[in-house]
């Protein structure tokens, strides 16, 4: 079988990079059997003869042709958009390494949103002249796959103690403050999970006495790109870590996902974009308020009419027959309001509280309609009808000030 010069040159680069990681760094170098997808090898950090599941993915290029374009900062690397998308969505941090066979030097740079430069056509990456694959850069490279994510890049939105008698367990909801690649999110999950294992937060004194100063056996994280995603429970990924020392009978069901550590599994959402499209399909604030404010006024008017009519009926100022005839008209108007409410599928996030209170008030009025119809059809008796109508009127009456307050904030 004939071997091309490009294949030989590529193998030479992989060998040169692997030898440096093995001999200089003392790390574990694992060439990939298939390199067509843009990842030539994986490397795992080793410290004090111990591994911690900290990995880097490597794209290796070899030959003088890769060094033709330089600027004052270093070597300019260009590739196609497909490779960039693949590397940015990869579950590990990706390093591009260029091997110069004549100089016997290897230069590197991590691929992330801060190192790449988008151009009108394509993109480029600068491999700094000082970024040589040597002992001077061990710590610098290790930072890309160890627990050194900036705390400014995320916020711990919610921490929950989920401990049981037989297992100390924590769950964390995380909001991203920066745009992170998949590889960086994996680093973040590693970091947060490592932190959760040794947290000392407890939901009550009983769990504190039972689990104080003991490491957790289970840790979950849920990652959201923004607050709106969190409200809509549209997570980008979840993770689960279960200690190998926890007996199976005391452990939760193991999640099926991508293994990113000895006991750490990550599950990427396959419907994130679809749900995002649905939630982003909502109407804007001004269009929403144009409809909602009319509904608000209409509901309040119906409330006043029903309250006055019901008061006359209970005070025996009008007969039951007249009460039913007048209330019939109000019921038809409520049905019209219902159709308009249903037309508002998803309100703007900042209008959520107002919308929920407004709709809750409408439900109170609509329940009055159902109660009266049930009494007319013989399902319930008159005393029961009076009690329930009175209860729903009071409920709406209590909500009026809350509705006004939420509207004032908009």
C-alpha cells in the first residue's frame, strides 16, 4: 500500500508532539486511530504519578507550509469554519499544535472565543512565538484543562442539599456569564463538582450533625446559558457525579451521557436550540402590554359587574332567574377574554409575574362561570354555589392590588 508524503509528515508531527508530552511533561499521550475529524490525539495530565481525569484534545499539523504566514506576535493559523465549529463544540479544550520539522520545534495555542479572530471570510488563530511545547509552558498548558475557570464567567444561582440518611448529596444550578465553548463548560463542571464534594452547606441541623466534615457522595449540576433559559428550564447540559465508594444500593440511578471523568458524566441537551426558538418566539413587551392591559381592564369590569350582581342576588334584591339571565351575558364576555388570553402563548420574561397574576384573576372569574353553570345543571346546590362564588370574588379582590403593583413595575 502506497503511503503519501502528507501522511508521513502528519505522523512525524504526531510523533514529535507525543514524545514531548511523554518525555518533558510526563503526561499520557493517546493518538487517535482516526484523525479525519480534526482531533489527532488526547493528552492526560499526570502529577506526582497520579491522574485526575484532566484531558486536552490536540490538532497537530506538521511541515514548513504551516509557518509561511507570521506577524509580530507569532504564527498565523487558518482553517475552515467546519473545523472551528467542531473544535468549539468539542467536549474538551482543544489545542492547535504546529510542528516545524527543520527547527524541531512545536508551537501551540488553545482554541476558544478569546484566542480566535473572526474575519469577513473565515477566521485565524495566532500561535505566539513564546508558546513552545517545552517545560517552560507546562503550567500554562495545564491551566487549560485543570480547575482554573474564572469565577466571573459563571454564577451559582442555587445550591441545594439533597442529602439522605445513606448519602450526602448536593445539586447546583449554574448561570453562565460568559460565552463558553463546550470544552470550557466541561472544565467548569469539573471545577464546580470538585467544589460540591467538599461543601459544608446543610438544609437543617439534622443533616449537619449527620454529614458535617464528610465529603459528598453524589453531586449534580445543571448549566443554563442565561436567566431566561433557567426560568424556562432550558438547560444546555447537566452532569452527575457518583462516588465509586458509594454502595450501589445507596446510589441514585446512573445517568447515561458522556463520561468526562472517572465518575463524572455530562448530558448535553439535544433540544436546546429548538426550545430556545420556541421561547424566543414570544411577543415583544409593547405588543404584549397592548393586549394584556385591555384584558386587565376587561377582567376588572367583569369582576365589578359580577360582584354587584351577586350582592343584589344574595340580598334578595333580584330573583334567582334574573341573576341567571344577567350573568349569562357576563359569561359570554368571559369566553371572549379567554380566547384573547390563549392567544398570548409566551409573555416577555419581565412581564411574567404580571401575566401570571392577571391570568390567575381571570381563572377566578372563569371559575365563577363554572360554578353557576354547575348549579343550573343540577350538579351542585344553591348554597354551595353561593359559597364558591363568594370565595372566588374574594380571591380576585385580593389579587387586584398585586396586579396593579406588578403592572407599575413595567
